[in-house]
C-alpha cells in the first residue's frame, strides 16, 4: 500500500504543471456541480415548504359564468357558490372528501380603532384556511373550531394592518376593533410576504350578514389520490355534484373556475425532477473537461513509464496489478482535486445563503450528506473512467518490446 502511494505521489510530482492545470479543471467541474446541486436543492426546498403548508391534496372552486345552455337555462348565467354546497359534496363523495370549507368576503366593511382605519373589508374563513393560505402566525392564534361553533366575533389580521390600527403589532392580540357597527376581538396576527387580508370565522360572518349563504370559494380536501388521472377523476366528481346543485353542465369549465392542487403538486414534482436531472447533466459535462485532462496525463505517464512497465511484466507482474496501479493513480488525482472543488463549492453555497437568506423560491441552498455521497461516487467513477483507457494500453505492452523502448 505504501509503495502504491509512493508511486502515485511520484507520478503526480513528475508532471507537476500538467497535474495542476488538469486538477484546476477537475476542481472547477466539481465546484460547478456542487453549486448547481445546492441551488437546485434551494428551489426544491422552497417548493416542498410551500406545498407542505398549503395542503396539496385539495381542489378549490370559484364562482364563474356558464358558457353553455343547460336544461333550458341560457348561457351567461352567473354561478354563485353556497356554503350549503359543502354538505352536498360530502354526501355525494363519501370516501373521497375528507373535509371542505367555504370562503366569503365583505369588501365594503371598514375596520377602525381610535388610531386609524383599515379599508378593504374582511374574509370569512374556516380554520383550515391557515394551511391552504400558508399563514405564519406571528402573535396569538388562528381562527379555531370553537370560534366557528360559537360564532365568535374574533379577527385575525396581518402585521401590517395591526401596526396601522395600534401602536405596534405586538400589542394587537386581545385588543378590540370596530367593524360593521360591532366590536371584534383580535386573536391573532400573521406575517405573510404579500397577503394583508383580515379574516373572521365563517359562522360569525353569517350571523352579522343575516345568515347569508353566499361564498366565492369552496375548498375541498380529498384523499386516496396517487396519479394525475386520480386527480382529474376527483375533480370531475366534485364538479358533477356542484353541477347538480346549481344546474349547469359539469363539462362547462367556465361555470366554475377550479384549481386542482394535487395535479399542480404532481406537475411541480415532475418539474423538480427534470431540474435535478438537468443540473446533473450540466455538471457531468463540465466535469468531463477535467476527466479528459486526467486521461491525457495518464496516457503521458504510461508512455514515459513503458520501460518500467516492461521490467515489471518481465519479472512476473500480472496485468491486473499494472491495471490497478494506473486506475489508482487516476482515481487519486481526480479525488484530490475533486474534494478541493467540493470544499470550495460548499463554502460558496454558505456565502450564497448568507446573502440571499430564505428568499421566495430559494430556501436553504445547501448540500447534505446524500449529495456529498452522490458527488463522491461521481468522482470515483470519473477517476476510473479517466484511467481506464491508459490502463488498458499499459497492460497491452509486451515485456520484450517495452524493454527495447527508449
């Protein structure tokens, strides 16, 4: 083993300039592969974080306008969803629907305190709106089941609006505001990148609007979906139920607008897979430049050591030992400079994370142990490929001809 290490060191030092130049290309290829994989992981982390928090197994419907006549009804009718549609969806789709909720709004309402006024009204929601909307609570809590059951006049608002109505968003929880001539209690303050909606329990909205049943959105949580075809079938079943309830053709896509989150999630996962594949392809092709350089060096090394190889073969060295030596030298060179690229690439990703932070669409762009193992395997394979052809040339050298070589 020591002799092998000594021979590898001697080979690298005899071709110092060529070794360094080739090593730089190997390091650069690995560096680019690490950075690209880390960036890909950052995009994937952001995707998984968004979809984990927003319930991928759901289908949402919004009111629309019919584009087809149906059972004597003309086209151009506006279809308004009802909160009572939830019961029909659950009844007609047992085993598919696990939960459903409605969302309504009062856009004209103003929320006031002695300090300021916030216009834009509020939205009436169910507790699951926190997951579907990806709301991160900064203070207090979100609307809960007790709020729905007791029709409590509670509110959840954005940190931005809380700062307008009070001295600070940190003191908003527990305070009272006026809306629609009634007092409402702030129970939570959320932080979001762009949303500033104020939310109240759906049951409280019905109580203060004369038991209005209108809703502009219904979100249905489904189960048992595995493929895109399952998602399409589930959406068709839900749309058929709503079609019967509101007398429109279920195939009329304009009657109700929909978003199949499950199918969107599958499409996103496929896109992430293609992105990862593209990163590996680009990285491998970048690494190939270094592999070609290593292979060239090993060809030169074999040519310069033809006499030595002939002597070894003459005194009984087996072709396998010569083959293993050349391959070991190639793998050692690739691994040495490759790990330099790994270290520098990891440091570059750390710097990138420090600068960008957890920005939208790019979160925690790092390389974990699995990526390190994958890159290590890629290094070993690359080194073996780089040394394979020179090694095959070396074992083809006949001892007599090698001893005559000058």
